[in-house]
C-alpha cells in the first residue's frame, strides 16, 4: 500500500533506526520537565513504532499533568459571550483570551468554523500558528449537548435532569455537587458513583441512603463504611461483607444498633467532625487490597474491571492494551488517554466525556472522530490536522478545506518539518492550554500544587478569579458563625452568602440543598463546594503512580497505588485479602 505521507514515514523510520535501545529493546530517558528518569519499556517502543511517533520526552506523570491542565477544574465563572454579548456561565474565567459563546449556538449551524481557515506554513513553528487559530475560533461556554434538562450549572455531562454543579456525569436526576458519576438520583457531594440513590458524601456502586461510605457496594442505610459489600444498617465499619446492624465492626442486635444510632446526631457540625475524624482513622487501619479490581489480567493499575495487558492505569474498565491512562471504558491499544469510552489506537488524547474515537493523537475534547492529530474541540470529523471547533468535516488543516490528495501532501510536509524541529509527537505545549493552570483539573489532583514550577514548565498561571455564582449584595455570614445544628437553620440562610474563611471563597445554599440537609439530618457545609469537589482525590492521594510494598500479612512484595511514604497500614496482597475479607 502506498503511504499517504511518504516523506514523514521515511523521517520517522530514520528516527527509529538511530534510536539506541538497551538489550531488552527499551530505553531510560530523563524527563525534560521533572528531571526524573523514566523507562520506556520494549512494548512501549513497539507501540510508538506502530503508530509512527517518536519516544516521549516527558515522564508518564508529567504527560498526565499536561492533559489535566487542558481540562477545566470543578468550577464555574461568568464570561461575556463573544456572539451575543450576554453574560454566560462558563468553565472559562472572565479574563480568558478565547472567544466564548453559548454552547447552544456553538453546537448549531449559526456559525461556520471554516471561515477561520489559515494556510499553514510548514517552515514556521507549528504551535505559534495553531495558537493564532485557537484564539480566533469560538469555544462553547460549556461542553454540554442538548440532552440536559434544567441543569444549567453542569459541564461535560449528558442526560441530566434538575442537576446543579455537576461535572463529567451522565444520566442523573437531582444531583448537586456531583462528579464522574453514571445513573444516579437525589444525591449530593458524591463522586465516582454508579447507581446511587439518596446518598451523601459517598462513592460506590448500587448504594441507597448511604452517607460517608467509600468503596461500598450493594449497601443501604449506612454511615461511614469503607470497603463494604452487601451491608445494611451499619455504622463506622470496614471490610464487611453481608452484614446488618454492625457498629464499629461489632455485631449488635437490631435494638442495640437502633439505640446507638438514636444517640448520634450527625446534624450537629461538631459531632459530625468527630465521626469524620474517626472515619479517617478507620480508613487508615482498614485492610486494603494492593490493587483494586475484578477480572484483570497481566496489568498494573488499580480500579480495573475486566482489563487485560494494561499498564499504569486507574479506573480502567473493559479495556485491553492501554497504558499510562486514567478513567476509560472500552479502550484498546491506546496510550496516554484521560477519560473516554470506546476508542482504539489513540495516543496523548484528553477524552473526558468523549466516545467512539479511533486513531486520535495529541488532541483534546474531540468526539466521535477518527484519524485526527493536533485537534481541539472537533466533533464527528475524520482526517484533520491542527483544527479547532470543526463539526462533520474531513481533510482540513488549520480549518481550511482540502481535497484528500492536497490534504496528505500538506500534512506530510507539516509533520516532516515538525519532526525535524522536535515539535511532532507529543501533546500540545503547556502554553496552549485553554484554561489557566490554576483553574484546570490539575487543581483536583495531589502533587501539582507548585505554581512556580508549573510556570517554569510553561504553564499559564492567572491570579485566581472569583467564582461566578455569588452575588455580593446579600448579607454575608462567616462559615464559623453558621448554626451548629441543622435544626437551628431557618430559611433566611437562602438569602445569605457564606464566607468559607479557610479558602476565602463565598458560596450560597440553594433550596434543594437545604431541604436535603434537613431531610437527612446533615449540618450546613462550611467549605466552598468547588473545594469540596476537588478534595476527594487529594484525600485518596490519587496519582498515576505505583509502588512496590510487602504484603502486611505474608510479606510478599506486590505492586500498589499506595505510596509507602504515606504510611498506609494493612496493605494486603490479593490472596491474603481474599482470605481475610472477600
Ligand atoms: Zn499476602
């Protein structure tokens, strides 16, 4: 078969021919951002060769950070629409250099992205030209389609009804302060839930009326559970299976349990804080499996279900041959993807809420597409290079339409020159991120807090802009002045602004929320919702990093996501865990 890009193919073959690999066929490299040494495994080299890209110059962790920096954080701002001049809710801060317009308009035929087309100059630096285009083409204020009903304050979400401040979620009703969830209703402050109903501050699968339950499945009416399955009416327990009326891992009678529960008032802020501290201690002491997952084969990662031949993955479902990636379902032979459902042969791809993608490289926020490189916010496209905001297009470069023959000629030239200049083969440079680093998804993960270092690496830092949902003309109450008990909160709180003193952010309580706290006897929160939403990953120390530790029971050294420096106790290898817990 004749290649579409003969010049580039020759250049990349020369690159691989000159590559000095070790005996195994891999190579140690030094990350150009962190200075850390990282190993490119022989199977990685094989993958890069297969998709014709050079070896990465950044460590897996830095590659992951860079994609996070291209995704919005869990917050909203208000910006002026470049299309209508109206003020709109947005994931872009008010001082964004981009042209923002209403997503309803953006996803309509009211504008034509090809009118922004430019002729590329292969001799000139690619990313300077791309940046010019990126600043001219409008971007949607929110990445939502039209399937959401009465859910204005949501992003990267579909099929939501009556939801508020909800992100990266599909199929939900009455969800407040919610992220990364599927098929839930009537919940608040939850994350990574599947089929949860009437839950608070929890994550798990098939849970009903659970509050503060982590890694819990098939459980109902329980509080403060960690790694429990099929439990009901349990309080402050870990590693339980098929239990009822357990309190602090002690079996009680129904009457004893109910008596104890009656004496507890979680609607009191201080009492709740005490139980939350106990819960933290409980989690620290609980037995943890070195790797969480079901039906995984020949893989390194955690939270893997039905996966095979995966390496350095977290939250991986029904996938095969995926490496250095997080949060995906139905992916095959892909590297460095973040989010996404149904994809194959993708590399360095930020795919949150994206589905059905094939052969996408160095791109973000593209959906239902194939064979795109260096594209940003393109939907239902194929064979495009360096494009922004296209829908249903093919054979475009810099938003300019070509015939297939011309397209390949232009792309061959561009890619060959880019490879020669060291530009080709990695994700967009940090400076091209659509969000300031400190308003991006990096804020939700631990380990990326050093803004000075980020700046040195080329990330764009802005002074943290104020959040949008606050009207300052209302009377303000300091969080520390809030009534301790929900019983003492009257409806006037709805007309006040609360100052989260610790984070210097203002927020309000909305009617659904107040009714929820009253119904489930929970005190008013004192921390701003955006901060609460970003916190759980930090509490879990969720990083795309793995270590080796001895099993606390048998001493066998096993891989784990728990950093030994954190001093987690009771990490068990799978057989020991299964013998003791499962
Ligand atoms: Zn063991």
